[in-house]
């Protein structure tokens, strides 16, 4: 059966109201992602709902409130489910929604434009850099970012979108739930679209990974079309090196960003990835000799001084660490 445009707009409204609940289950997010990707008209309709909601939020305090939500739906609402109508009324009670009489619409728009010359709300770019210590950044919406050592990150908070660029390093994110203001992270050639969640992103050299602690994220690997985004839920991780095919794995959800608790946890990690992590904690880079490049490591390292961390690694992996003026080199232990 062909779905009409009014029906699509009704569906978009239902999804917006449904996902506005803070405790929306993962199954709803997965179903929503399926609906969104089923047809380009679905994404356009949902964007229109978001746009309308943002404009309603922009009306200044003091305007006459009304229990009416103005969204792009048809005049005949017979196709809207009773549950959606009930949820919409609930959403209207939870958030102040403002109604302008139709005969004053032009004047109302003029007032809004006068108060907010940039109605699209392009915010300034803020940039942070860390050296030897992690740093916690709290955004204006309550989202929190914990940056690992030697990381570079910039943020732009627009009225309709929250955009982060992780140009180098690692960061753990706890994103405030707001389906009307998408949160997107760009890390090199990769992108991560957040649907209200806690997760960890690593972008170092040609290595990229995302691990999810809570909620759902959509990851677009390097070289992939946006429509080929991979959905991750709590306890899942994606890794990609360069332009190679990304790999998916299961991890303990509470171990996705253990570095915040002073632990580096690995499961079948190649030694070069471990070396990259250690380089953030040492005063010189850690490199891997050809004799040790095929080695993998499963275990946990407690963050400490250089000698202590290398000793912990050597307890699990037969490597020899050689210090020089330029680096710490890991090689296969002959004995």
C-alpha cells in the first residue's frame, strides 16, 4: 500500500513525540532508525517536525501560551493514533508551546526574527586541547565530554544541532537526550550520530573505534555512504584501521571507557594499538618492532609511571622494552 505524504507526516510526529521521552527504550530507537532509512521522504518529514519544534521553542517568554502544538500535519487527523494524540498532549504539558493566531502570523514571525536575527542559530566554535592530564568539558545542554590525554576537540552548539569534531585522541561522551537537536561527532573520515547515549570514541592515527556504554549510536565508517551507517547498542564496539573493513565486537558495557578510572582494558588487541595508548602516558612515543607486530594482548593495565605499566604488559606478553632518546621500542623477547 502506498503511503501518502500526510500519513508520513503523521508518522514523523508520532516518532518525535515517542522519542522525546527520556526513558525511550532501545527497541524504539532501532525501529525509528529503520523507519528513517526506509525512504528519503521520512527523513525530510522528521526534519520538518524538528524544525517546527525549534521555532516554537524560540518564541520569547511572555507570549500567550496555549495547549496547542503546531506541527506539519494534515487538517484531518483521523490517521493519527490515539496514543500519539495522547503523547502529543503530554508533550505540550511538559514543555511550553506557543500559539500565534493565524491573522497575526506575519507579525509574529517579524517579532521572532527581530529578537533572534539568526533564527537558524549557528553557534560559535569552542576548542579544547589536553596534554598530560584528562579534562572534563560540560556543554550548555548538560552533555559531558571527558577528554583523554593528548586529545584535540572542538564543539559547536547550534539551535538545531550539536556538532563535535574529535581531530585527534580519545573522549568519553555522556550526551543529554534531545531528539530535536541531533548530536553528531566527526572523527577524521568517520562520523557518529548519537541518539542519546554514553559512549567512547577513539581517533588516533589511522585507528578509529567507538564503544557504547548506554543507548544507541549510528556510526558511518570511513569510505561508507551515510545510508550504510552501523547501529551500535550497549556492549558493542566497532574498530577500523585506515580504509580496511571495520570489525564489530562485544564488550562489557562498563569497560568502554575504563581509562577514566585509571585502567586500560583490552581484548585481543594488536600490540600496536596498545603502544598507541601507552604513548599518551609516556613522555616519548612507544613503537613496535617487526618481531612483535603479530602479538595480541588481552588484559588490563593500571595507569601509572612508565616502568610500572611496561612491567604489567610484560607480565602478559613476551616483549622486551628498549628505551632510547627518541622512543620506547617493544620487540619480541627471544628467551
